[in-house]
C-alpha cells in the first residue's frame, strides 16, 4: 500500500516527507525570473554534502611540515607516510586517495581556510548559519541556495531534494523542496485530495495550496523515476545510500538542480585518530562511486559536489586524544566542470586568534557566491563576498547533460 499524505487543520502530515519540505508554488507554472540561466548553464546540478559534527580540516588537508601542527598534535599529527603530497608542504589524508587522484586529474578544488566573522562554536547555531549564509554578527532567514535554485530553472520537478532529512539550505517561502527517504517513496507517495476553496482559514488555505503544488512536483518526478530501474554501484553505508538515491534522480533526467546528503560522526572530541580515518574512507569511497556513476551516464560534467561543515577543529589536541570545536577549515568542490587546485591561503598556525582558534583566510560565502553566479549563472545575494581568488573556479563551457 502506498503512503498517504493528508491535510489537517494544523498543516500537512507527510507520511515520510518532512513537513518543512513544502514551500508552495506550482512547478508547472513558475515563470522564468530575470537573471535565469542561459543554455550555457542549463541542466547543472549541485550536491551539498554536509560533514556533520565539525570536520578536522588539519587532518584532512594536512600541513605536514608545519612545526606548529606537529608540536600541538603529539598523537594526532599525520606523518609523511600517512599523507598523499599535494606539494612540498601540504597533503591529503591517505584515506582520501581516490579524491587525491581526482585532484591530480583536475577535478577537485580545495578551498582553504573557510570561515566567517565572530565564529560560533555551537553545533546547532553554526550549522544554522552555514545553512543560510550568516555569521556570528548577523544571520539570514532563507536557505543560501533556495532562491538561486528557483531562479535557475523555470519548470522543475523540484527545486531541491534532501535524502538526509536536512532542509536548512532549502528554507524559503516559495519553491518546491522535498525531503524523502528514497526514490521509491517519491514514486509511490500519494496526496489526499483537497479542495482549497472549502477552507475558511487563510493559514490552512495556504497549506492546502502548497499541497496542490507538491502534487504537480510528485507527478513530474514519477514521470521520470518510474521508468528508471538501474541500481547504482555505491558503498553499503548511510552516505552511500543517500548518494545512490541522488544518482538515481539525476540519471532519470528529472529536472532537479540541488540535492543534499550528510555524513555524520565528525564531532571527534576523543580517540579521533581511527574515527577520523574511517570517516575519510567513507567520504573517499562515496565520492568516487558517485563520480564513476555520473561519468558513465554522461552527467559528471554538469554536476558538482560541495562539502560543508559547521566548523573545523582546534590546532591543539586535547587530553582525550581528540580535538575540540574550532573555526576555519578547508572544503572541497568536486566535479568535471571544476578547475582543480588549491584556492585561498593556508591559515597561519603560528598566528592564532582568540581562544587559540585558527584564523580564516576566506569567507565561506565567497564560495556560495561563486557557485550561484559562476556555476549556475544567476543573481547572487552574496555578491558582496565575491573573491577574485575564485575567479577561475569553474570551466567556461556549454554543458549538455
């Protein structure tokens, strides 16, 4: 029996789809906005991959020759044998070997020292800031990619789909953003019929109209997904499963520009060494499997993967052989249309900030702006953070997939 979605006076009860995933407007009748993408940007996709808990950037992209790094991490500092050298000073964690291969193939951009002013070290608050593009001084009220996703595509099946239950980057008063467990749920879900004219309460009427918008979206998704039965070859773990569902949607041809997934476990306050190694291996295997699947189907050159995390970790390891909440950290943008390489500046580990936190060398919203303006080709609300160091982050070419 298929899941049912019903409307009640308190809102929408969505059998497995998150209630917060509904933001109304009829996808079949969305007008193209000013600044919408041209054919040169058509059909591009973004996968936001959240490293939940605060990834230790220093043991991801490793300053293995820096005496400050070595001295402050007596048990956690990676040795030369534990890294894959990018240059004479910096290397990948050895469990990122396949991502390193992509780097040397020009498909991985490493953006160093990402952070924001007045950093907040609360998981909840800092995650919320990254989701909307805020900082420790002020915040915003819309998901950072939500408006751009709507400007980018005129007739979507959905503007964004989360297979991780994380909807923060999608929060917006308009658009169709969906949270689901898997593709089968999207194919089989049903909405109970409701006549919006019967509702007297304006609030309930709005909810009913949003349910009507979702019906159009689900119908469009089913049209693509029900004819697609190929099972991607992905790792058998939580991240692999999420990315497998994303690959299915992309390969089905459904017009959806943005997806989100999550890898949890990065809050490594104790016994970090082997925990972090395991997470690096999971990230490595899932990324390369996603790349191989999309390369085979001809979608890799029109897809990028962005890693995010609420913060990095501190330089100094703690007494539990772990690291505590920190600030700036490197992140990846991976894809066939990326100009790979090292971007931004390496943080100076000999010149720490307050509370011995690492000073950021680039505002993370510069990356958001580059993705919105230079990759998707639409107007960005983060244009004040435009950074010339990211000018050539993406290849200039027409994408056909």
